[in-house]
C-alpha cells in the first residue's frame, strides 16, 4: 500500500507494525525511525499541505486528532475524498486499540494483534511491580511553561506515572490537558518536577528555569534536586515508545523496585526495521 502518516505518533506505530517501507510521505515533525527523514515532508502536523498529499496518490492516510487543531486536516481529507482513518488515543489502553485499528486498515490485522498483545503484557509487568509501592511520590509534568500546561487525569502521562510508582499532582483534574500557573504548582509542592515541552528537544530545555519562578526555590523537588528533563518523543506522543519513557521514569524514581524488569526487544527503541515480530 501507499501510506501517509500525518503525525509523529502514528508514524511510530507504523514502524512497530513493520510498515515504514510502505510510507510515501509524513508530516514535518515525524523523526522516528530515521528512515522517514528521507520521505517527502507534507507540512506541520497542524497544517498539512493537502495538495502535496493528493499528488502522492496514497491508498490510505493515517490522520490524528491527538493535538487540538488537527481537525482541519481531517476536514480537508474528507473534502478531497482522500481515503483515510483517524486515530485519537488518550489513554494507554486506547493506544493498544489504535495499534490494532491501524493494522486492520493496512491489511495486517494479525501483526496488529501481536504488537498490541506484547504492548499490553509489557505494561502489566510495570503495573504489577508498581502495586508493591506503598507511598508513591507526587510528580509534576510540564508540557508547556508559559502559559503552563500539564496533563490531567484523562491522559496517558497520569497512567505512566502510576505504572512508574508515582502520582500526577494534577490527576484530580478530569481533562486531558490542564492550564494552570506557577503558583498552583507551588502550592501542590511536588516531589519531582518533570519537564517535557511538546515539540522542544531536550537540549533546548534548561532545568534551571524553574529556579527563577516565584517561590519555587522552596519546593521539595527543587531542594532535593529532583528536576529532570524528559524526552518529548518518549512522553508526549501516544505510541508504543511511551514504554521506553516508562522504563526511564520508573528506574529513576524507584530503581530498587523496577531494576529487574527487562523490556521486550520490540520496545527497546532500536531505530531499524530489524526488531520486528519474529523476535519472540
């Protein structure tokens, strides 16, 4: 099939399904696996150039609603009659369902079931280990610094936090993304501060920025030097690569609990097509 992906997370799912060789174009922000860097770029994920998409004559476009504003892409695909499906996973279980949905649409349902099964089994290993932790610390996730955006309860990062033996300090907000401010974060006084700014590379984020915020020098996380820059690609995209992020977070917060967990080879983050289904 001639396939196009319009967001990084779906491009990553395609690789886990062994479909990267069938991609003929991607959005500007898709950067994994490295093979996609040679493909035609079709514009930023919020403003795809539909003339370029149509000119490539795809058999199927994998669109998404994972970021507010992507609705415009879906409307334009529909208006032009371009064959497409739309994914919008907000939770870890929905990511598993999305893997199967994409595989089914691409004509490889068995591969989708296998990848989703291994994905769920890996999550269960972390869930079982996390259940042994009696006093989970509180973590603050920062998706954007000003205005401040953080994940709420309806978000995979709240689940990732729990599977790593921690609790999201904004899990009481029944939304996927919550806009707050520095003062509210100060009042909640997290044990860990995790900076993962959407679309920003880790080397561009200086963790010392939090020291300039009013009252933050008194936060427990700051006093204990528990401020970490977390890779956007491992935490902000709803794809199986979240498992690599989960492993990093879990072993950072509770190394004694999670040290014995080994990742399924499928989720080791190898940037190639060799780590596919025949490994297990």
